DNA sequence: AATAAAATATGTTTTTTAACACATTTTTTC
DNA sequence: GAAAAAATGTGTTAAAAAACATATTTTATT
């Protein structure tokens, strides 16, 4: 658990959300924020743990997940730089409702719960923007529930691949997903066993929809994947 | 579609949420709210439709659901009087993300989107309370995703029965659920086919966990149901 | 009250997916 | 760089749940 200090752009230059802070609030926030580094697969917060911080991802990828029955975990969302997490629990002043871990080596800003809720209370625009973010997360969660419960394996995996594309985009070649996930994570996103994720991925490759080389996945037939995802 | 006017307590006497409005805001809200009556099974709003109102349930029960593949519908939540709905879409200024229909004859207050968002913008405490509500809904949605994807049929049905108990409680006899739902709704809550909901309900009755008489369901072994729900 | 429609109940078959097993490859660790 | 551990790939079997079928009961409609 190395926790070196490092330099990053100030909070208010990261995203539209933090721009809404006043000069005074910026100073206040800067005092209550610190850089933390996490190693690949390191746990950032755990489901059920008392909430103490909210985080802003600076570098790397983070998975938000819940453990279900018999250690099976469901990935709820994957984060990219400047996404925030842990904010729901801070607002509700409840324990975290899910766990977060680093997909790869990560850097984050960590802000104390007190600071975050204070900013929400003092700045209406900021509050409204956080609210909008939560409204988006709620809609996504409800859509995801139906996707995961009603679609078949192929549909669920296609959905996950398209989600990765939407979230992280392509490498410079314009075809290879800019995401290197182990098959187990793909399975945990798609509510299936690892063996079935591997098998279905092979099928997609055989059908020429994707090309697979280790964890590098090329999307060859996006429209066909969309079709499979839509049908179930 | 009968829409008779009827008298109900003013908004601010309904729940803690609306108490936070100032005198002026109460007058403003009262002007933008109207009573609407819905018949059993009548659609209140539909997934994908442009959001125009948020609602406060006054009398009856409402189901919030999403249609998935092949007309299968997933019930996301069931509402009781003074619960609000349609607010997420209004805040995000998006189309509704789910549909709402009356489980039984219902009365609601209907408030225009403009009024609701205006109140949120003008009243910080009110805004924070709405935010708390959304934080709760988000946590419930994420828990529900894992429940519905990872538990087996018996676990999912037990879960739904316990949810009905928690949400609507018992009749005067202290044993019979104060909820008369068709088996199809039970199935749609629990992510299973109607036939399987009926079958599993019969099994539970045979095992002495519940007693069934038409749509009246008595909970006999709450702890055992909790156990089944926990195990999956 | 008669009829039609919808809901409930239950048995059987088929499909889907998890579980298990094991070989092979890749990645970590010392 | 060798050994150990983890991840990938694939076949087989078992379990879970949907689909289908049909009878019966209840509820709605005229």
C-alpha cells in the first residue's frame, strides 16, 4: 500500500462539476483533499464499511461491485478518470453500499465526507450537479437490472463489450478496446460464470464479430453486437 | 379515465419532505398541484415518454416497472401513500426511465416539472431531502440487481414476500399481508414466470411457511423466509 | 345469471446456464 | 529464470428455470 504524494491538476480543473465551486470553496476543498495511490486490484472501500471519504479518480480504472451469493461478484460500474465514487454513501451518511477496487494502478483525490457534504450544503449549483449525477446513476442501475435479468448470455456479454467501448473507447488503431480486463471481470459485469464468458467470447470471435488476442479485444461488427444485445 | 376533483390534506401535511417548504413556496406549490384519480391498472406514465410531472401518491398502491425483452416486465418498486415518483426524470430533465401504473384505484397529487425543479433550486433543505431520497432509491436498486441476478427462484420469491411485508405491513390479524397482488405481479417483482411464482407459492404453503387463500397471503414462518431469502 | 375472459394451478418438455473436470497457457513470485 | 500460481480454453454433466400444455377456478361483462 504505497501512498506517495504526487502532483495533479487542482480539483476545479478536472471537470465541469468542480468548476462550480467559488474561490473560497476551492480553497476549502483543496485543504480537505489528498492524493492517494492504489495498486492494481487493491481495495479502495468495502461494502458495509462506514463512509468516510468520497473519491475522484485521477488516473487508471476502478470497478464498483457488490458481492452476492457465494463470493460471486457483480460489477455495477467501471470508472474512468474524473468520475467520482463513494459519494452516495457520504450524502446518505450511510455505510458504503458497494465495494471499489483498482482495475489497474490508480491515482485518486480523496475528499472527507464532511467537506463534501459541506460543499453540497453551501453551493446550490454544485448540489444540483451532484444530484444530476445521481439521477444518471439511478437510471443506469435500473436499466442494468433489466438487462442482467432478462437478456441471455450472448446478449449480456455483447452489452458489456459495447459498454466498454462507450466508456473507454478504442486504442489508436480505432478497433481495439482500450480496456484490458481479465475474463473474470467480463463475467462479473455480465452476470455469468468465467467459463461462460470465455466460451461466449470464443464464439463471438469464431463468428467474426470480434477478434481476441489475450486481453486485447477488437470490435469487428459493432452493429451485429448491438443487434445481439438488443434481442436478449 | 375519470378525473374527479376530491379533497385531500395540503401537500405540506403529507410528509416530512414537504414540511420543509416555506410559506411562500407552499402557496406556489399549491397552485401547481392537482388531484388526479386513476383506475385499477391504469397507466400513469410510460417509459420513454417526455417527463412533464412528478407525483405524490395519496391513496392506493402504484407499481413502477420496466418492460424488458418480449413484454416481460420487471417491477422496480411498489409505492405506498405519500411516496413520490417520476421525480428522477424531472430532475434530470429526461424522459421517464420506467412506467407507473395503478395496482388498485389511486389518488395522486400531480405537480408540474417546472414547479418541482423550481422548489429544488429555491430551497436547499428541500433539495437535500430529495437528494437523500434518490440516494436511498439508488442503494435499493443496486441491492435489487444482485438479489435478482444471483438468488434462486425460492430466494427471490421469499425476498418479494418480505418486501411486501416491510412496505405494506399486515392486516389487523397481524399475519395476513395487507397487499392483494395478482400472481403475475409477484412474478414480475421476483424475475420469474407467472407459472413459477404460482408453483413456488404453493410449495411455500405446503411447507407451512405461508398460508394462501386466493390473493390473501399469511406469513407463518417469517424467520424461515428470511433464511431462504438470504441463502439464495 | 349466463357467458366470456382472465387468473390460478400443475404436469411435462426443452432450453439455458451453472458446476465440474482437466489441459494448456500466461503471469507472478521468489 | 525456475517454480508456483493464476488465468484461459473446452468438453461433459447436472441443475435451474422457461416454455408449453391444459384443466380448473375466479373474476368481469352483458
